[in-house]
């Protein structure tokens, strides 16, 4: 059982396991059949408002993380997160994002929550 974060633009690897896109918007310039995405739970992604706030540089990563974790407590997101935890218990899960810096993105927050 493992969770890892990868950029969706990287080619799929045999040990990816379940490939889950965790971005709200489909990545630019990528054909859906080339992405090899197994799941796309949009309800797990940061709200448009939070995403815009963070990308505008108005706050720190720590504040973004705090706000995002609060959003994940909402019923729909919490249910999706529980489902993803079940997938992690069953095998490897790769969280996919188009973020240029996945280590300071919502995908890394999700990965930490799933590992913990």
C-alpha cells in the first residue's frame, strides 16, 4: 500500500496502481485517453475560490493547507476522502496533478492525509 504524487504529464508507470486526478480542471494539452486516469473525484479538489486565492499569492502554503483541510471536512469531500482511503488500503494509489510544484499543492496535502 502506498500513496504518491506525480505530475499528470509524466507517462504512466506500471507501479502507479489506481491513478486519481485530483485537479478540478482537466490539464491543458492532454488527451483524456493518454492520461490513463482511473478516477476523477472533483469533490476532493480545493474550491475555485481557495485555488484562486492561493495562486494569486495572497497567502502562505500553511494557510492554504489549513483552509483546504477545512474544506475536506465537508460531507461530500469527507465521503470521497474515505473512499480514497479504502483504495489505499487495497493497493497503490497515485495522485495526479498538473501543478508545477506538486510538493506545495493540494495533492501533497491529500497524500499526507491518506498516509496518516
